[in-house]
């Protein structure tokens, strides 16, 4: 288990049993609350909260939101993942700090809830922060569709006032961030995981280059892996022994 903080390459690390050390960060076998408490205040640029969704009520009552808010910088961000019916507790708790809700929809792997309810075929991602001036890069890095070409937008008329259409050309930094993405769930077997493309969008757009990502419910480790690939530091926690052993293979596979 994690035991104490030390400094490694200018960024707080936690000593203890862990995955093989990487250049930009580590994932530790550690309870989320125990790990988060060892991190200094205002040192995290982006915190990913992606626990088992049925645990949200318990986590909120134990103070998970207040705890991560203390660790995130004044211009940092938090992304909380959930789905119906568990997203109500999250949205209610974060309301004063809520910036935007993202929808991730899929046509495979719908979640069964009840014989009297439809399958849940989307997840909600709540973006919240301490300040409206938190970091954001609205360019996702995703390529445009092949049919997207430079063009001029149509003129618009509002009550007799006319606005000339603006010229548009695809940006070299990728498409503009949207609040809805449709990607089917990846087939990762026994270890569930978010899609790499989705993780890349959120890490790039909400964590500055060279910034630090915290994932206290690391699971498959996809957000930590993505952070490493695009030049962000990271700290991850995962307490489940079964997950931890499997993730060492999945997360760091060449």
C-alpha cells in the first residue's frame, strides 16, 4: 500500500507497491481516498472521477467531491463519469461548480436497469471547476471527415439585421470540442475500459501540456496511458488486486 509522498522529477509521487515506473507518472495499488489525501493541495490540473457508478452515493457522502476540489488547481478541471440513474446524485452535488455536461452514446453494451425501463445507451460526463477561467483547449486533435472542405457560411438574418457568413477552413489542430460523442464501447474482456479516442479528447482539452492528471479510480488505466502518450504527467490509484494485476499488462503493453 502507498505510504508516503516523495518528489520525483518535480512532481509529487507516492511510494509503495506500484506498476513499473514510467517517465511521466505511476499507478499505485491504493485506496482512492488514502491516495488523494497524500497529494498536496492545488497541484492537479485534471482529475478524472470514474468509479463504479453504483458507488456514487457512498463516495459523495464520504466527501470525494470536496477532497478532489482541494487538490485541483484554481484553473484546473474535474470530469465525473456516470449514467442513469446514478447521475442525479453527481449533478446535484456539483451544481454550484458545473460548467457543461457531455454525452457519450453507443449502440453496443446498453445497460439493463429494469423490466419497465429502456436500456441505458449513453453515459454522462460532468465537467466542473472552481473557476469559469479554468483551462480549456477547444481543439480535440481529431481529424475532420474527408468531405469537410473550406467554405463560407451562409448569411443569417435576425429581425432585419443581417450577419454575413464567416469563412471556414479545417484547423490543423483538429475538430472543435463537442458536447456529444458517439463511439461504441471497446471490447476489453474482463477489464472494462473507456475508449481511447474519448480519453484522448478529454485529456487534451482539459489538461494543459505538461500538466498533471489524477485518476483515483484508474480501472483499466486508459486515462493514465493517454496522459503519458500526449505528454501529461499522471497519478493513478487502483485498489482492486484483480484489476491491478490485469492492468499491468493492459496499461503498459508495448
